[in-house]
C-alpha cells in the first residue's frame, strides 16, 4: 500500500487485535434486496462491526462503451437512456452536451428551456424514488415507495406525452430535442409543479422527525470534506458535507445562469444530511421549473443546421459534464472524423461515488452499511455500464 | 470557466524543471488542450497541481487504445513532436482535473505507455487522488494498462479468470451468434459463417 | 375425465361446486404466485412500478416479493443478464422450490436486446434455464408485465399433473436444476446448455455460402 502524508488512505483492513479466526466473511449480493440491483460487497465482520468491505462490480457490465465505439454518434443516444435508468433524460442531455461541445453545435433557446424542464423533472423523479428506496432500506418496505411511485407515475405520464416512452425517452438530439412540446403540455406540467410542493410537505412531515430515521441516519457515514473531494465524490453526497460545488453554478451549462435558485448545503455530511439535501434540492428544482415554464419562449426546438444523418464531428476531443441527479455525469469523446466515435467514455457518478464506501463503513455495524449504500444512491446500469 | 493551460504549464515548469511536460493542441472546437506528461514525473505533476494550483478534483480517468500510431498522428490531438515517431501502438490514459475552489476546469493531462504488450505501464496516481482507484482498475481490466504502484490492481468489471482486455480495438468477442430471422450487414456476415445458404 | 359442464352448472346453482384435484391445485398455484425479489436492470424499475400504487399487482395475488429463492415460485428475469451474472441466475433458479416458473421480462432477458453485441452480455436467459413466458419491450410497460402474469396464470391453469403429458415438476424424472456455467478464460463454459436450448435449424435463402 502506498501512502501520502497529505491525504488519508484506506484504514487498515483489520481492526487492531482482531483475530482472523473470529471474523465472519459475508458476501452481500449480487442478489440482495438492499443492494439496489446487482451490486455485491464482500464484507468482513468482527461481531457486528465491519472491518473490511470490498465492492465487487461488473454484474451488469453490458459493454455500453464498446458498443458505442461501433455505432454512429446518434445511435448511442438510446443507450444513454439505459445508463442511469431512473433518470434517462439527464443522461440524454449530458451526451448531447458533450457532442455539441465536440462539434461546436449551437442550441436554440426553446430547446434549452425544454432541456432544463426535463432535467429538473428527472431530478424530481430521482430524488423522490430515492426517498422510497432508502426508507425501504430502513425497514419501511413498500409504504414510502408507494408514495414515491405514485408521484413518479404523474411525471412519467408527462414524459410519455412528450416522448412516447415512459422511461427510455431517447429524446435529446445534437442541437436540440426530437420534437416540440405537444399542445397543452406546458400547462399540464405547470399543474404538476404546483401540486408537487404539497406532496413534498406530506413526505417531509412523515420523515423529518421520524425517530427511526433519526436513529438510523444521524452520525452515520461522515467523512471529512477534503477526503470526499479527493475521492471524486460529487453531487448531493458532496454538498451534504458542506462543499459548495454544483456544476449548475460552478460551470453553468445550458441556460442555468438565467434562473435564481440556491444550492442547499449540509453541515455534517451524515446520511441524514444526505436525505435532507435531496428534499431541499427538490424544492429548488420546483423553483427552476416554475421560472422555466413561465419564461418558455417560442421558437425552434432543434437547430435546423444540425445534421442528423451522416453526422461527422471534426477531429478532436471533448469532455463535458452536467450536474446529474446523482452527481457529475460526464462524457469524454474522441473523434477521428468518422461517423463513429473513436473513444466514448462515460464518467459515471454512481461508480465513482462508491470509491469511499469502505472508508465510510469501517467500524460501523452491518446494518449501517445498507443505509450508507442507500444514501449514496447508486444505479447499477451506471456503475457497471 | 475554462482553464488557462499556459499558466498551468508555466507553473509546472517553474516548480518541477525536470518534469517532461508538453502541450498538445486540440484541433476541435471544444478548446480543451492537454498536457502530455512523462510517466516518470506524472505523480509529481499531479501532486503539484493538487497542492499548489488547487486542482483538487480528479474527475475522470479514461483509457484510450492506439494500436496504430499513424492513426494517433492523424487525430491531431497528438499533433507534432517526438512522440509521433513511434513504431508500435500504445495505450493512453487521459485525466480530467477540476478545481472546486477556483471553479475552473477541465485541465486535461495525458500519459502514455511504451507499448501495448508487457511494457503497458503507467504510474498509478491513487496516492494523490483516491478517485482514480476504481477507474484505474477499470482501465486495467478493459485495456490492460498496468498501473505501477496501485494498491489493489485486480479486474473490476470482468471476472478474475478472464484473460482478454475487451476494450482494445483488436479484441475479438466470443462468437455466440444465434439465429436471427432477417440478417443484414454485420449480422449477415456472421450468419454466413454459421448457416449455409440454400443452393 | 372432464365433468359435463351442464351438470357442473346445475350443481353450482344448488350450491355444490364440482371440480377436479388438478383444477383445484392449479387454481391455487396460479392465484398466489410469489415472485423472487430480483431485479437486474432497467426492467426492474418497471417491475417495481407494477407492484406500486398505480398498477397494483396485488390484485392478482403476486405482490409478495420474496428476497429468498426458497420462498419464491416465480422468477421474473427483469433486465440484462450478463455473463458475469448468469451463473448466479441459474443458481438462484436451482435454489427455488418446485413448482417454479420463469418470466423473461424485456428484450435483454429474451435475447440480449439492444446490448446483444456486447462481449459480456448473455444472448437470452433461455440458454440456461427454461422460460415460461416472454414479455417483449425495452422495458415492457407495467401493463405488459401484468399481461405476462395473466398468460402465466392461464398456462398454470392448464397444467397436466398426471399422465403422459404432465408438466416437468410433476414428473419424477423431470429436471429440477440445471448445470451452472463457470467463468472461462474468454466466455462462460459451457456457453449454452444444449439440453434445453437449440436454435432452429435454418438455411438462408439464396446467396453465396
């Protein structure tokens, strides 16, 4: 093991004085109700205490990057839907953003507004479903998820209206979106935005003071800010620890500069902060949605100069990222001037946020591991790609 | 905010005169130029960038396979310079750095292995940036770059018994073609191998 | 030995319900399928949605998702089966108690779907375990999953428990478990189970060989 004086590295894998014969080796997953898919962890326990935790990946490695190198740029768009399959439209945007940077394509104003609306609706879906799943991890199996999925269905109805698909939208194009908003869509969305606040109030009423939630989440899984940044943690995880870093503000893409919204920051960075940060982010998303719907201009929904067929970006490379609901979602593309990307790389927030999972769990109980993993909010489609 | 790569280069030259760092211009419209760093000084350069220029977030680490050096020349990211005189292909690792405090980025760094065989080595930067830990393991798994000094260099996505590096350009996937009712293009080529035509 | 439907209807009007053991057992089995709580990929989200507020799979007695294969009757293979995951899927199937059924949900579980070209993607779970119902879609809507469940219920209701054409699980010689593939140097070994999976023997029309 190499060490560096200025940065902490993994704690020792065995607690001092632990006798190896007394240790219990548990393989959690890939089929386990609390691993959010097919994630697996090899956990070593001393009694109930975690002394080592090694994640095992790859059970959903479906070769997204290799397939993308063999197809045209646009053909990868439907695959991006399937990366983080809870929020396909954010992934669409990240990829379209990267290709637009690679080829220097302008996006019309109306399309930018549509993208913001769809991305923030996706953030609502993701954070709402997150509430259901993490409560499920704490034992409230089903009931919190019922509420979450009730609201999710309402947003999915909007997506279906617009894109024709509930989940796999395949909606963004290089230089805009695939089609315009259907008549009456903005009004329906506006009604949903108005109704979402009361739902959040209801959910928050159930959760904020809940004794089980407090007992299970407070002071669980904190790490110092510097370690989190060094570990590449991004998104709500990082902001829960009080680091003011949101790409929507730090490196504004699209038209986020036009909206007034705040970046909620946590204090301690424990699991409780991570849950509450997501509540606050949903409220900020509602603010953005309200402004975007009010300002939505008329105009083109796709840049008419953008080429769809035989699209060949100039030689070069580009790395572009957006603030996805789970963290920094980036795409690194290298073009050799042909119709296929020479290199197509996804920077998956869920995967890199797992880097410090072991550090967060060491010394805690096995039951805390489930909460910490839940609070990282991973989706295996993105972790393994 | 985009990064002032010239200032970063000057800073590195001033602080680490022995480090081999060269600028590579990106011909595309993205305006993301990169610094090609020699393997022996990669860890020092990254540590300098982290500690003195506030590039504290190593966002992304990508592997790239260049089996054909002529191709690497054609893609002008690799521009002019002594590196183009290579005879064999090589593997490349690209780093994207950001600064969370100064809010600038990306600063793009690249490091290259000597070849694609036994010497496909690049120093590991895990001692400077923890975020590289899993990404380097992934590049080792899929490209076969050996990260010297990585604390736990194992396969991450494929199983341990697997021997190939599937993201390499010359990887041949196992042929598990099955019946398809209307084969065309690539699938037709496979179908011809598997099913005889009616004569 | 079917019952005269007219007689059965007459008796039913008198408050006497006539049935056969086969029908009774099949009715019981089809009405309370307990699925294995087992999500692989995108389809799992739609599977969860099918059990949640709007679609409510509980109406058909199939909402009791069991985390343990020992307690489950139905495996819904919801998502892409990778080669790394395939041995675990087969092992889970082997651990389920008879009678057990498999629904392949979504294009990936059926054939590899959009990821068919992937080196780590299994081209259909039917290469290793027998599949009862396939639900096309990417991902199938929750309604489609309910439809698949209905199809499976109909299939169970028609099962023969005795005689020459009895179902696999009623046959003492029927296979209850299937060989688990192992990780090889390049691929799974074996890559397919030829006892249960053989592609149709076809010849292409015309063209050079």
